């Protein structure tokens, strides 16, 4: 489990806000590609650690929620702001042939990669035609 | 895409030359276009905060490892350069493609003189945080009034 370390030196090391906090939601950029074995989803979730990601599958809908670490502005004055602290949320409807029981996911440098394997019984099979 | 932007101590930042302003507008248009077309968030967005003694700059750099980031402080300018390439799958079919490779160079005009020896940076989870301290000789000093 990731532990936030309280250090005295940094003025405003970003920290992960609690789940209850009311951050607005934004849509993260995603890439999705497929081959005959799986569908792969990659999403940009800058500032989100492994612990800040929630992936759920409910009634065939995959939902990604990423809560990033944000700067506790406290006494700091913003002088330039291109993005507002926000939670990343995105949902996808899964195709019937995907096995939502064996989804795997990992985070690398703020990029989430989810692999959804196809069900074994949905992969194309070659059926031999027997001579009568 | 190479982009630069300037800022000053005031919330409504000024720009020092027309090219910077054009660049800022292009960037805004670019972002609006991306928002409209894909509904997705742009990369390498930057925020800066300061108090009396320090400046904190955070930049969203998803998919960029620490090795691909360079930070420089020259005079009153902090520069951040970063790039990411995206590897396409060897085989397979795209269903959606919104993430983009980028090569970005951002500059931040420092609101005060800084001691570059005290600068610290951390790249974690695709978020770069740079902290610089105000130079000791540049900090406001209280001058005591002596009783006559």
C-alpha cells in the first residue's frame, strides 16, 4: 500500500484527495485497439497512482475512475493555470465476446493499460468438414 | 508540437512578444479542437503557484519517463522539455485513437529571482512537480524603524 510521506522540505508536494472530495470530472484521452485475442485500452491519467485507479465492470459497462494527486494550494497563489484538479472518468460498453472476469490492468507513468481477453469460446474455430 | 508560454506574477499574465501570443492562441484553439473532437484532455498542461519564498510548477506528462524530461533554469526563466512516443501495436486494429505523441517545450517566467541550487523536481505517475526557492537576497526584508 502506498503511503504518503509527510516531508518538511517540499512546499506543495501533490497529494491524493479523499474519495469523498468533490472534484469535477474530466474525460481522459484513450487509445483502444483489438486483435483476435483481446481488446487493449490505454488511458492518459496524469498524476494518478496505482492506488488512485478504480476499474469496475457492471452490466457490460467498463468504467475507469482515476483520482490524481493535487497540489494543496493552501497559502499558494496560482499564477498560471491550464488545468483544474479533476477526476478522470470514462465508461465503455464491452462487446459480448470479452471475458470481463479476467481483465488485467497496470499503471505506468500515469498511463493506464487494460487488457480484456476474448472468451475462449468466441475465438474463431476451424471446423473440418468430414467426407460422408 | 513545440509550444512556449510566458507568465508573470499577475493572474492575467502578459506576453513579451507577438509570437508568444500567437502560440498561446494556437494552443488554445488546438485544445478546443481536441475537446470538441474527442472530448479528451490535452497533454503537457501546466500549472504554477507561488508564495513569498517558493514557486511550484506542475505539468501533466502522462507516459513520459523521467529520462525524457529536461529542466533548465537560466536567468529568470524555467524551461521544461519533454517528449513521448507512442508505439503502435504490431498487429491489430484501432478502435479509437485519441492519445498523441508529443514533444513539448514550456517556459515559465519566474516571478522572483531563484536560487537554482535549491530546485527540486519529481516525476511521478506522469505528473512533474518542480519546486524552486526564492533567492535569499531577493526576499523581502523588514526594516526596523529606530526610535529617534
